[in-house]
C-alpha cells in the first residue's frame, strides 16, 4: 500500500496500526505531506510542522482549508465507561411517608379518666345501695326500717414501660436523609405505649382483676342478630330492627331507667358500620331511621369489634342519673424518666399505667354477637 493510501485510510478509519507501521518505516514526512494533501495538517504549536514541505505549510486557500488533526486514538488506560455515579441522579423526597396504624378508639367510646397514680396498685370503688321496708301504721307499731348496703369492688392496675435509645453516629447518619431520628424514636415510644393502652381498654390484662370493654365478667350475655347484617339478602329493615332490639334489651336490663332521648353510643367494627348504608325501595337507609328514632345516638367504629367469635355490636347509654356507665382508666400517661447519657449514646425509659375499662353500671350496655 502506498504511503498516500495509508494516510488516507488512517485519516478516515483512524487505523493506529497502519500509522505506527509507516512511522516505524521512516515515512513520517511523506505521511504528513499526504495527510496535508487531503486537508489534514498539524498545528505548529505541537512541534510537528517541520516535517511538512514549505509549499504545504503555506497553503491556506479556500479550496484546501487547513484542519487540525490529533494523534491516532490510543488504547484506554481507564475502564471503559459512558455514565456517571448513579447516586448523582437520585432524588430524595423531603416528605416522610408514615405507615398507618389502626385508630385507637377505646377512649372515644367510653371516655378516659385518670384514677390513682404510678404508685397505685389497686383501685377501690365504694358502691352504696339504699334499702329498707315499710309496715302498716299503728300508734304502737315499731315495724319498718331503712338501711344502706355498701360494697367495695376492686380493680388492679398494670404498669408497663419501653425504652428509646440513640447513638451519635446513628443520629448523624439519619440526618443525611433529613430524618430527625431522636424525635421519631420519641414518637414511636408514644405510639407503642398508647397502642398497648388502647388494647387494655378493650381486653384488660390477663391474670389480673383488670378487664376491658369487651370482656368484663359483669357484662350481660349478648343477644343474637336476626341475620348477618352485611349479607346481600339482609334488608335495611332487618338491620334497623336488630338495632331496635338492642335498645329494647338495654331498657330491659336498666329496668326502665333508659329512654330514647338519652345520649347513646353504638360501637361496632368498620366492616359492620357499612350495613347502616343499606337502603330500601323508598330511599331510606338504616342510619336515617336510627337518627330519626334515637336522635342522640352516635356511632363509633373500632377494629377490636371484629372478634374471633364474630362481629360484635355494643350499645351504651352514656350516663344514667349523672353516673357514667363505663370509663377507660389510666394511672399514668407518658411518664418520661431520667435521660441517661453515655460515652456516645443516650437512652430514656418511658412508662404508663392502666386499669382497663371500669364498668360502674354494667346493665347500661347491651350486646349483639354475630352480626
């Protein structure tokens, strides 16, 4: 192959092997001249112009403009790559997306009261009953008398705790993701303690005289529904009739001390509550009828009403003669103990206390199981 052909091929294909072979054979000057003939020259600042003939070095007409050429492409020293580090194209959302937990509705259903403190182990509730008898009148008769009977039912308390702890490097690492780690740990401790507290309001504490809304031994036995409320075959009228039966049962238990105008609370699961949307052919649904006939009734849903034995519904009369039917009771809420400081980490204990749900008048709630 002629040198001019080598130059032309090298200029187009950048054949470094052909260029090296021509240079090694001593054809450098001819190679540069041939490259110049096809319009490729080297900048004199690179120290290569001395190889070109004078007529070519001075050649700068419009038909043959000078072009700057580089050396032939060498082999890469670095690893072949056409990208950037992947993290440079990452975007971190500044908003924290929190995982949801089921709502805590025990205190909303029955209210919540502090009774005792973190030193309290047993709660006692004095109950008085007025009693007596009458007798036929006679000037000299001494019959008839009255008396007061007292009881002191008790409930045991349960105190529980959790720890939060965090290290200096742990805080700094979380800070890189714009997460306030210590604050989130404190929020977690509050959530975990309150979730346990709420569960104790529904189920109490096993092994103690500490009961919940659903399992107090003084509760009346639940009645059975006419049909499962959420079945397609169950009509709006059937569901409403079961609610009415719940109220009739409540009246029977309360021996006439409850009427439809009193403040009532109906507790059921979110699944069961959908049955109140059942509508008849006249456009009336269950909830319309409930509000019409029980104007002061409110509905509160809680997932705890979906029990292993079936869907449970409870109807409470909020209070009778100024005395609440039931209350959720705690001895202490979010007691933060001393912050402990160590070489490179911190920790803190937090505690609470519960006495479950306390029924003052168990007859003030009726139940229906299997809806």
